[in-house]
């Protein structure tokens, strides 16, 4: 708006740079410094808008106020949903809409086959003030909330038939309207039952946006309204409890009631009789168990569920990918390899990706990160690095933080570090730290901190050891036990490189106290190898040889080619035969 620019420039010219931020926060009220010889309607933005508003016919004035409920752009269907709140007939409403565009109080823009409208921020602020004092304010707020709920329900139906990129492109911008509608619904003057329906309907959007903190806060608000909650259909209750369990699992610190939340999720999913949600709940619980350092328990749960339901995991590819990834942790490489090859053939197309967040990770990216992890352990680091890179690039392109965080922390970063590519590892560490900053997922924060310290130590900075130790302690406090034995062994190797054998032994001995050490078998060969390196450093070659042999036997039985090679190199360096 030319006048708004002129008024803002006039105001800014008398302010110090440090005061400009306040101008932009309170710009509508501050823009009142027009030229003294200008007409009164040009001396402040509010006066200009007031003058324009008073010239509008009643139906256009009413519609302008009604449309101020939308935070950003809206469609003709959105506008039409609001007509009844102001007692406007459809034909009168459509005419008023076109006249508001003609008078520049709304802007219109074609987006493919759809016309979208937008109100300038200053106009929207003015119209919202007018709505606040109008007799149809509450009707407008209610109708707006109903419209947003209905759109979100349509979005959920489209979720399984559109790619992630298409779906987010269409619905990402709805988040501000969702917040406004939920805020009204849970206000004392609102409608808590409608608010609970809004929360349930918004779950896919929060999950696609990886907005878990916001989602958990909304679920907590909905759950505090017991009467509204009891009115939910069984399937909606299952959706809410499953989303709550996910949000607890992916918090900065795993919630103390996470285990109970997953049991509730499975209970409500079973009550809903919805097969899809039963799979989601069981698989979500398996993720929690794996993160807690109990991959074999997770496998047992998934396999028992499949047997009881007569489920072939081929019909649930996200679950099959998760099953394969957890099998890697459990040391069952051959089975995981077969599953992942089948998945790559059927679902690995990077141009596709439906139902992105049903299991929180984009399927094509998830397949590649799991394949990268497995290929690395089997002894093909070049293929592993390529697969990890593809997974990271896809997740970054989708701007899906959980997919990106998993691809970096579970594949790209550890592979780069252990293979000695410190520059790539450093770049990925910084990228993971940014993901952690955006999403506050504890496992990302701990992993980013650990590798920051590990890279520092590898580059000769002894201060990195403290970071490594602190990150392990932080992961354990948060309930994130997966991979902690791996991190402790890397810390022990750092101590070995510095000639601190007692500290190395202490670090490795701490592994024995880990809850899931017998379940998380993928790194067992390297734990034996590091034990052998400690004994060799302490001049006990016979004991070192016994540990090295256990490492080789374990690695060969598992098919861990990389561990076999690392142990052979360690034996040669220690001159143990």
C-alpha cells in the first residue's frame, strides 16, 4: 500500500535503528505521521481505512469483517463458508467479494485452477477490530472454526493419496488458521467439543510439519476437557492417543509416561477396529522400545502382533521398513537385507512418497537411511555414504525435520565420522544441530553434541572429550539408550588414542550397565575389538587376542564385514597373532 509505505517511512525517519523493531510490531497504531497539510484521511493509516470502510455498502462492510478471521490467504469456498455468519445470501456474498477486490481491500491471485484472496495486514487488523465490536462476532468465530475443521478432515483424506510435497504445498499455510481456531474453541466463550475435533483433525498437519511440541500442548489442552473428550468416536480417540504417544517419544526428554501412552494407544486402536491404526500403534511402540535400547523386545512385539492378526508386512511397507531397521540393531543383518531390498524395489522411488508421517519418516528416505546403515556395517562404506546422502537430500528437500534428523543421526553422520571423513561429518553435525534447534528432539540434540565433541577430539582438541561424556549423560537422562554402547566405545577409543587406558576401560565397562546391552547387538563385535585394544595397550597380549577373536567370531556370524576389517587392522596394529 503506497500510503502505508509513505507513513512508515515518515515514522522511521525519526526513530533510532533500535526502535524500528517496535514499529513493525505495532505498525498499525504507529503509522500516524502523515504530512500536516494532507487531508485528514491521509494522516494516519487507520483514518484512511476508516474512510474507505464507511463508503462500503453494508454487505461489503460485513464481508470484510468476516474475512478478517483468516490469517493468510483464503479461497472463494472459504469466503462462502462465512456468508451465513453475517446473514449474507450466497449471490450477495459473491458480489461483495468481487467488489472488495475491485476496491483493493482484497487482493486476488490465481493458483492453478483456484483463485485465492488475501487481505493486507493493516486492512486485516482494521477489519478484525470492526468484527470485535459487531453482533455477529461469535457466529463468525464459530463458522471459521467449523470451516477449518472441515478443511483439515478433507486434508486427512487426501493425505494417503498425494505425495508429501503436494500435500504440504496445499496445506502448510493453514497452520496459523488452525492455531486461531483452536484458540477460540478452548476459550471460555468457545466450544471445547469443537476444539477437540479440531485438534484431532490437525494431527496430520502437525506431524507433517514435525511440530511435536505444539501438537503435544494442543493434545494436553484437549485431554483436559474430559466431557468433550468422551464424545469422540473410537477412531478419533485412537488418533489422539497415538499422536500423544509420538509426541512424548520425540520430546527433548522422553516423557516418563511414554510407555503408558503407547499402551493406551494400542488399547484405543484396538477399540477402534481400524487395522491401519492398530499397525501404527504397534509400530510406534516398537520405535519407543528401540529408542529405549530394547530392539529385540520391539521385534518380539511386532512379530507377535503380525502373527495374531495374520499380517504380511508387505502390505504395510512403513512397518516393514521399521522392522528391518530394528533387525539391524538386533544383529539380524541377513533378514534386514532381504526386507530392504524388497522395499527398495517396490517403494524406493525418490519421486514418490505417500502418507509421509504415518510412521514419522518419509518411506523412500527411510528405506535409504536403513540401507545405508546396513551397507556400512556389512563393509561397503561407499554405497552407504551414497545412500545416506540421497536420504538426507530428499528429507531436506521435503523440509521434513524428523526424516532429516533420522537420516543424519542414524546414518550419514556416524558413517562419515567412523570412516574418517571429518569434513563431511562436521557439516552433517552442524545440520543436525539446526534440526535439533528447530524440533527439540532429545536424541538429535544428544547425537549432535556427541559428534561435535568426537570431531573436536579427532582434530586434536582434548576439550571434545567432555562434550562426548556430557552428551552420553544427557541421552541417558532423557531415556535415549539406543546407540549409547556405540558412543561409549568411540569415547573409549578416544581415550586409547590419548594413552589413557584406565579411562578407556572405565568407559567400556560402563557399557555392561546398559539396560539393553544384550539386545542391541549390532555393535558387539566392535565392543570386543575395543576391549582387545585396551588389553593390548596394557601389555596383556593373550587377553587381547581372546577379545579380538571374540570380535571376529561375532562379526563373521553376523555378517558385519566392516567390524571384521576393523578388528583385523587393530590386531595388526597391536602385533597380536
